[in-house]
C-alpha cells in the first residue's frame, strides 16, 4: 500500500490542480513521495499538451491594474472552474500580469513571446498546462493610457476569481467619476465609446434590419423613415458607452455624467471570461 494520506492527496491537488485520479496514480507510482509525484504529473502532462490544444477554455480570470495614467489588463483562461479558483493558476495569472505591465504588451502574441528568466511566457503556460492537466491560454491583453486611468474587477460568483475586468481612461474630472464609469461598463457592456466608432457597415445593417422589421410589422410607408431612425438611435443607446443611461442615474447618459464632472472619456476596455 502506498505511503500517503488523504491530506497528501488534497495538498497535491491544491498545488498542481490535477484531477483526483491523476493525483492518486502519481502518488502510487511515487510510493507517496510528494516531490516525485508532482514531477510525474508534470511529465505526463507534457505528453498531453498537444492533445489539449483543441479543448475549449471557458473558465479563467481577468487581472487588471492601473497606475500613473497607464492601465493593463489580461484574460487568462483554463477549462474548469476548479482550476480557475486554484492558487497555482492564480499565481500564474499574477506572473503573466506582471510581465504584461513590465513589457508594455498591447496584445497576447507580444506577451506570449516575451521572456521571463530565459523562458517565454508561452513556455511557462505549457509547463503549467502539463502539471495542471488543462489547456491554459492568454486570450486577450489590453493597455490604456490617459490622464486618469482606473481598473475595475468584478466577481460574478463569490467562489471564483474576477470574471469581468474594465479599464477606463478619462481626461479632466477625477478618478472617482472614472471609477463610476468603469463600474457602469462592467454592468452594461458597451461595444464602443462613441457613435463615431460604429462602422458604416454596422449602421447600414441596423437600418436594414429596422426597415425590414417595420415592414414585416405592417407599419405605414409614410412612417418608415421615422421608425427606422428611432430604432437605429435605440441601437446607439444600447451599444455606445456615452449614449447609455448611466447605471447610478438612469435619467442621465454617461456623457452627461462626465460633462457634469468636467471630464471626458477617452477610451475603455472590457473583458469577460470566455466572451
């Protein structure tokens, strides 16, 4: 009988985030030697890295921070919520985040190619992938600069790390209004900052959908132009940050709240795990 206890199984699971049966098999093979069992899990994991490449990563976390007018945010994904809330995965995400800040990365490819102590970030992910036994990837990276930049993280479940992250940059005003807007962005998920950021193709599509819908509803021809315009404006109010009704005061738009504070939003980024 192998020389290990239930406490050893629990400790190795927490350290590696490997599955229960994989941990037991590794401890059996290592005759209860924790260090050897961890190495066995890592070696076996490396053999399966390629097989895991096609797996879906619908869990994970978002890390974000801002200081001195610069904000950085990363989305690190895994396969299960068990791994997502584990200390090992969290520590890996912290390491990735620190590297994103240090290198000024603006996209995942640049971050993954950068090196930490002689290893690329991608190699570090592959090693964690091997030990944990799940596909792990850095999906997105954002970097934002401005007079005021704030970061906001939101948990969708108390048992999980932050699943939504937001960066907001503003000019004028103060960080209080910027944070209020960041919380609004987390809740209402705008697609773009201003109406001018909506592509002509998107507007044309929305107009066509609005007109086709109105005709299908039997609306009179003379009223079509007004109806279409109203529905397209409704699209802007839903998707454009500055035109959305502000979360804390639905009678005001985000633009109005910013104006009252003597501020203007200059940019934002929003990540939600797996979306």
